[in-house]
C-alpha cells in the first residue's frame, strides 16, 4: 500500500489544487461552524489547568488550599471575585527573579542552539548516510533513553564535581556549564531519534538530485535536509526550550548558591515542609508559563503546510 | 579564646590624638626624672615617632580588635618604645608588653549554612536572617553563606553534595532521616564541642528530644525547630455543634476517646446525598507519626525496644489503637477521608469545614484563626502525644568545626530557642523555656491556653527512630491505608510483622 | 577516494560530537551505575563489591519490586496505546488550515507547559470523590461516583486518564508529521474518489508511520519511567497501588541510601525496556514505511 502511494507522488499537482480550492468553496458553512464549536469545547477542557493556575494566583492563601464544595464552587473558583494582584508583586520582588531569569535564559538559549546543531548532524548521519557501526551506534543511542535519569545523574554529578573546572570550588558544580555542555554534544537521544525519524520521511530523491549536481554530503545536510525540516526543527526548539526552561532536577543537583539558581529551582522555594505558599507559587508559575507559551505561539509558523512542498517545487 | 570585656570604645583618631598629647606629657615626666642628655634626645625622637609607623600600628590594632585600652598605658608604651633607643634595658621589657596587647587576627573564612526555607519566608526566614546577622556581628571574621533548597528535595541535594565533599558546614536535617545520614558518615560528632562550651547547657534540653540525635552512643546534632502533635479546634464550629470546649473538658478530666468520638459525631453534618458538609476532624493519623500517638494512648507501641526492637503493633493494644483510628473514617465516618484530608488542614479548620485537626501545637500559619489548642484526649492507658524535633548538624568534612558549632550554639542558646518560638512559631526544646514560651505565644498563633502547649511537650514522646525509619514507614503506611479501606486490622498487622522485623534484622545482628 | 569512503568520513564527522558526548556524559555514568549494581554504596562510604547479591535480592527479597513492576506494566501497556491514539486524534484537526488555528494549537498544548505542581493540585481537586469534576461528569451519565486516586482499584486508571491530558508533546510531533505529508497526495486520492476516512487510512497513516512509531517507542520508554506525578500526588498510595518502578528505585537510592541496589533496579528496568523496545522494532518492519531503507 505505501509503495503505491509513493509512486503517485508528484503527479497531477495542478489539477488537484484547482479541484481542492473548488471543494473548499462549496463546503457548507454549517460544517465549519460545527468544527469551531467542537474545537472551542476541547480548548476549554484542555486550558482548564492554566485557567485554574491564574485564578489561584489571584487568591488569598486560605482560599487556594480549600476544597471547592460542589461543581458550582469548582467553576466559581476559576473566576476570583476579589483578585489579589499584589500576589504577583510579592512573588516577583522578594526574590532575585531578574537574576534567575537571566541564568535560565542563558541555559535555554545555549542548550537549544547546541541541540539543534549537533543533534541534527547526528540525526542526518543516522537517517541518510551509510557507515560502519551505524546500527550499533544507533542502538546504543536509543538505549541511553532507557536508564532512569536519577541513576545516571549521581555519577554524572560526581564527574562534574571531581574534574577541575571554572567554579569557585575548582570544579564544575555551581556553574551553568553542566546544564549547557551536554547539549552541545548531540543534545540527547530523544532529539536525535526524533529528527532521524523526520529526515527519513523526506524524499531521498532530493538528496540524489543535489548530489548529481555535485553537492557534497555536508551541503545535502545543510542546504537540502535542514531547510525542508521546518516542522521538526520547530518541534525540537519548542521541546528543548520548554524542557530546559522547566528543568528542575539537574539545576537542583548542580547549582548551590542563590545567585546561580534558575527559575524552576527558585519557584520551588515557595514550597515548605508542611505548607506551601500556593498563591505565590501560582503567581510565579503563571509568570513562568508566559514566555513558554509565547515561544510556542510564534514557533508554530514553521508548522505551516507547504513548507515541505516549497522544497519539492524547487526541485 | 574569649575577648576581654569591652569597657569603652575609642575612635582611632581620638586615640591618636591622645597618644600625641600623652607622648609630650611623658617626655616631660622623663625630663623631670633627671638626665638632661636623654631629655633632649627623647624630645626629638617623640616628634618622629608620632608620625611614624610603630605607634600608629599599635594604635590601629587596638582599635580594630575593640580591646579596651587604658590610654595612659598606651602612651607610656609609646614613649618608652621611643626611649628604647637611648636606654636599652627598659626597651626590651616594654617591647614584650606591646606584643601582649597584639592579638593575632583570626583568619577570615566563609561558613556555608543550609536549611529548607528561604530567608524571605515569614517566620523561619526572619529568624534565620536575624541569627546570621547576630553571628556575623559576634564573629566578624566569619562570613555566612546561606543556601536553601525545597524540603521535598533537600535531603537528596545534601546527600549528593556530601558525596562530592561539598556539603554545607552547618545544616538543618529532618529528625526522622538524620540517623541514616549519620550512619552513612555524613555528620561530625559534636559531643566534644558541647563539652568544651561552658555556656551551652545541654542538660537544659528535654532529654528525649536529644535522643533522636544520638547514634552509636555519640551526639551528632542538637534538636532544632521542633513541634508536637496537638489538637487545634475551631471554637465557633464546636459551639455551633453543641460541643463543650475541649480545654474545659480536659480540665474536668472528661476529655477521652469516648467524648472525642461524641464530639466528632456532633460536628459532622451531611447533606441529603450523604456528602459530608462539615467533618469532625482531619486525617486521624493513619501514618507512622499519628499511629504512635494512638498506640501509646492505648498502652501499645510500634516496636518493643528503642532501635533494636521487634514489631509489636499487631499485639492487642496496638491492633485496638489502629482499629480506633481507622473506624473514625470507615465506620463512624467522622474523620476526613483521604480525599478530604488532602487539602490544607489549617485552611479547612479556618473556614469551618473541619471542627478540629491534629496539627502542630504552635503553628505560625494559624495566626488570626478562631482556634485554640488543646491536649489530645487521654486514651485507655495514657494521655500523650508525639513530639518531633528536627536537627542542626555539622558536616563530617567541615574545615571549621569550632565556627560551625558556634553557629549552632547561638541559634539554640536559651535566647535563640525562645526566639524560635516567638518568630517561627515552633515549640521550645529547652526546659527552662517551657513556661516562658507560654507567655511568648499567648494571644499569638490563635493560642488561648498557652500552658497547654508546655504540657503537650512535657507529656509528648518522641518515637524510636533508627536508620531504618523510612523503610519501616514505607512498609507500614500502605497497610494502614488498606485497613482504613476496610481490611481486617489483626490480619494485616500480623502480615506486616515479618516485613518490619526483616527490615530491622541488621540491627539485631 | 570512492564515494562510499567519502560518505563514511562525512558520517563520522557528523556524528562525532554525539559520540564524544555519549562517551563523556552517558557511557561513563551508565558504566558507573552498572558497576555500582554489583556493589553496596551509601553515597558517603566506600564502595563494597557484593557480586550478584543485589540481583538476587531483587528477585527474592524485595516484595515491592514485584508490586512496582506490576503497577508500571499496567500503566504502560494500557496507557501508551491510549494516549498515542488520543494525541493523533487531537493533531488531525490542528493540521487543518482553519482560520485562527494557531490559537487552538496553543490552547491545546497548554496542559504540557503547566508546571507539574499546579496540575497535580488541580487533578486532586478534579478527582475529589465528593466534589470533583470527574464524579460530576459521571453523575450526568448515571455512573456511580468513584474514589479515583484515593481508591485502590481506581488509582491506576485515574493516572492513565490524567496522562491523556498532557499528550501535548506527542500531539505536536504528530502535527509536525502531518505537515510533512504532501497535499498533492490527498488531492490525488480524492480525485480517485477516496473519502476522508480512506485518505486517512491509506495516505496519512502510512506516511506518518515513522512518527507514530517514534511516539510509541518514546511513549513506552517514558511510561516505564513514570515518577513525578506519583511522587507529588500519591507517594505510592493508596495501598501501594501507584508505587511505580522508578518511585521504588528513588526510595532505595535517596531514602534508604542503597545506591548500589538502586542501580541494580535501574539495570533491571533497562533490560525490561530494552526487551519491549526491541519487540517494537521487530514489529515495525511490518507497518512502518520509510522513504529510505534503514540498515
């Protein structure tokens, strides 16, 4: 079945486009209204946690901890009647959020760039090139995902703690390096595997055509594959951004002093032994989700259909 | 090394001026003393000396170290030092004296101190900041670098740091987890430091609070912020439900398991669908901490011997205590179900959804609530409760045990202990403070009966903690949950016995 | 130099950083944990070699090993197919060209960016037996109320339902995959008279099969390692029903300070995941369609 589909690729493009535009025009309006209604309903359900987060961030501590009695109270809880905006002031000014934002941004940007570059290089080799030891290396790559991080974390931490480095203690701990460096060495098996899977869906004839024109393997990678991989590069960027932005365990283990902390770590300082300042925690959390949502919102233009097609058209 | 008592501080400039004047006066005295030849020499020398290094050096040091200075003496020294060049014999003697005044300045150092709360935190943070400031003023050569990590991950962080040899010099540690850390070799033994510190009266501590910090016969920490399990009740709710004030019941000797159940039944109200609108109390302690309290009240226990013991909760007194607590949920339905208990108990007490809760005897967060504190009821065997302090300890690999100890001693001094109650809202662990504590908390933290708090601590017991505490806890908790859901207590606890005994087997050897 | 040789050199240069990182940041820690799995180590003391003792203990003495493995297998084998299908279902409408679709994409992705603590608290409220949203919805269709995460029999299904909420990541991967399917193929299919359902079966599914495969593999690996939600929400309860494998491992490592034994557990999990991932790769030959041959 797949081969039949593939064989048809690239035929009848012009006719199809014309017919399709015709189809869209005659589609009944009610269908579209229905689609919107359904999607809005799904949106409301899925956006609930964020609504609740924002609502909780505007309440007094007593109200956040209380269990809503009945479904009415549950939804009423989403609309705070007496919003306490001062929660935000308290959450954001009493701690060095500016410094923490700076540290977090450095890590996020450096790690993401490293992952995009070195990860896509490895993924391209796995997807397109033939070399000895490829199967073994790929299996090893995947298998690194299978050992829980909390186990490899300790030996890795000890390595950074024992090897001489730039920190005041003469090692690498309490610096941002352990949070960045690993991302410049492939960025992890998850992203390599993800990109490999995508590169494999890109028609191989494109590479072949380019090579006939005299392009080397590096040019094929840089000028054919990467430009055609907008959706997956955007996905990697979003995932890398979010995971580094929210990463908690690694900063916890590596960073010690207050001025070197990241946002996710600082956020946890609202959690106490017996009680949590939920209103402040939520206010800080809400603030922290804004950049992530913005990145997502603006990165998704790389998901636009036709990105891949434009590459095909230029063949 | 203790500094001499400070009488009066003198600015450096003032002192210089005095020494100049004094210098002149002394030379005049010398002139009176005789030999004209010397006099001339001395006078010219004085002029020089005042400007030159030696004098200034002495003066500077005196000022910096805030040593009380008798001005005339200094001046004499100065002058005699000047005279040195003329009369050799005097010289030697005086130089020695000068050396006595000079004290080697202690090396500047940085001490890392960690807990699980940030300095911005109301109560705990304020207290900690205050004592860091006091410490740094008292020991100006020490800079304290404060670090904090959230409680949930605090001990993990400390462990990995200890493994890398970079653990904080002084650290707070949860009392329950501490013996394991000590056994692993993470802490520095402090018995010597305590013995040599004359001002720190260790005998003043409630004995059993120290027991948690003793491992293999040595002392490894001092009980830090601690608390005791007590009853906090919403007076308004009790009044509405027609329940007599708990403290009045207690005073009349009528606060026991029967009246406790009656009170809970009166408080609990349900709507037509059977949903609880108001619930008697929060989770009745079907966990390692709470179950100790019920077992003791019934004459039972978890283990029969501190540390070395065997599991005995499956004996009649223990089983009955577990059933009593479980029945409050599964039969009488007057205590919060796990779902109800999940929220913030203090908030639910405040808004009147719970009539009473078992919580910490003094808890700073209950400020402004219409609540009071009471002793837990007397059970068939005794009226007692759980008393649970944490620990301040020193890292095994610290380079500065003395300075580290000073930081602990200061925070847990009589004043520091009392300040913990006043600022943090935790209970005192020093006997001499138990009654003072009552005064301090009166009217604060919603406490109308402060004497009850002292009583709770005196009647409270710490439970036997070994390095296997967490294994035992993780074994017991699921079983208690099964019993709460309706399983037979005797059967389940009998099944549990070999599991717990197996965990403790290494202790018995 | 032949083309084949040049290809090999290019490949080695491209994978060089990753191989270096693999050795430095992964192979070393993995090797260390393998060595520790044959040892006793409490983080601070000396490392004591104990041979196969830890492995023996895992199979004979550790009751919670069996319990946690059972819980984790249940969660994985029921959960992963469900939330992979759900992610694809969500991704389909999002790949359309409807006006304002980017707002929907952002909204649907929101659950994945909400901080874990916040969503944990929210889900506890949703699962509240008396007042929660879940039981209210059941009440509308006349289903008796459930105890959810507070009830031994319902706790694991409750965790699976909760995991469906945060499939945003997989949804985005599917979305990116769907964007890669050339429109002309759909057009060609519709000219041939294929309906939407047949287009989906014969065009979409085969073409995104590498992506589906990716999501299934990663889903299985991740699902076997579930930890945070159980750590925050139930800490293994009620009655050990959500004592998942990594939670048990975490307790051994950081609460009981048995890091050697925790490493043994980790390698046990490694072998289990490796086995099931291997099965997936074997099965993949029958349904995953690649543009180029994998070798």
